[in-house]
C-alpha cells in the first residue's frame, strides 16, 4: 500500500529526509519514531501530496504521489498534528462537509457510521468549539477516514490530550489497522509499543532501525542488559568491580542492585561471576533485564549520533 524508495527532502542546505526507503502493507500499523526534528512530519507531508520530495519516489496503492497525485490522494486519509476544524460547525456538520468534499453521494448513513466508529454519536449536534481537545482529535480521525481510504496517515494523534482520551484514540488506531494501512507518527515510545505492528526509528532524516518492537528487543538484548546483586559489597564497591569487567559499557544503580549494560554482542555473564567470586563477594542474583522500546530507541539513536 505504501512504497517509499530513496526519498529525500532538502530545505536549502538542511537535509530533512535522507534517502529513506520503507514499505507498509494492508492491515499494518507502522510507527515512525524519532525525536523532534527527525523528519517524521516531512515524510508524511510528502506522502499526502502537501510537498514534493527533492529526490526519490513514493507510491500510495500503486500511484506515484507526484506524477499521479490526485489518484494517490484519493486513497489517503490524513490527520495532521494540528487538527483543522471549523469551531462554529457542529460535529456532524463538519463530517458531512468532508464527506461531500470527498464526493460521497448521499452521505447521511456513511456519516452515521463514521461518527459511531470514533465514538462521537452522542456529541454530533455539539458545536466544535464546545468539545474537548481529545474529542477534536477523534473528529480529525473521522475526517481522515470518512471516505474509507486505503491508507491512513496520523501525525502525533495523541499529543496534548488527557490519559483517558489517549487510550480512546489508541484503541481507534488499533481498530483502523484491521481494515487500512496505518502510518502512525509519535515520539512517545510506549505508545508505539502498544499500537504498532512494526516501527521505523528515524534520526536526522535517516532510518536507523526497523522491525517489530519484540524483534528489535531480541536483536539488541543478547544478554547485554543484566541485573546484578552482589552480597558482601556496598553499591559503590560493586559498581567499581563490575566496571572493570571486560565488555561492560555502563553500570547504574537499580534498586538494591545494579543494572549492567554490556557492549552489543558480548556476553559478560561468566566474567561477572568469575570477578565477583575472585573478589571474595557472593553473587546473589544475575539475570537478564527486558529491554523496553525506550531502551532500544536510546541505544540506536545514541549509536547513530
């Protein structure tokens, strides 16, 4: 559904997107992760036809976003970071307006279904100025899917809303993934882990890692994150001892014990056990620590920088 090849975008001397390539299939929710300024929004604006790339190609449902822009845009629903609403319209009137813009004939029943899908039926006659920001986000989502597009592109859809509304929007995104290809931009790492089937980690305009969250965790963990509890030594002594073990990159206090970070691909468990015993201490606990997506992100971006 989405095919991107060697996509680049330059603003003067600044290279915002640097030869990015990826694809997304029907029924996939793909997250684009990265710090602010990484190039996430620029990629989305290119895919939705808002701006041309400097180099490379992008296709939506087989249509080139530049050469066949109208056909590509017919098949895309877009929710920008700032939802473009008309505050003096009603919720229903706004969605009906978008349905007519999209060329949907006799849209009444269609609008009913979309409002129900985003849980706004009970507020359909409210003025937009009188609904919460979370409801506006859901209204923007309704606008993006009113024409039943094959691809839905969402730019930071949960930013600035309260926790309960975040849960509701995330659930809506998960449901979208059942029938659409969803490209989902966020810098909230836990959010991507809960919502996305696959993630692209972007830093300085380049994709630095790609895969399912669980796959990325498995690739990077490899015994490199360990919890160590040493008996007979205080935390300062234990920390000094562990830092001397070959292959150990970082040692930090973690509760009553220590979190040990080893260099990628190096298994330091035997050397830790040997060092503790030789120093006359007791090794009370040595176990792998599960990596979060945040650990993965910081590791990959840190190495890229």
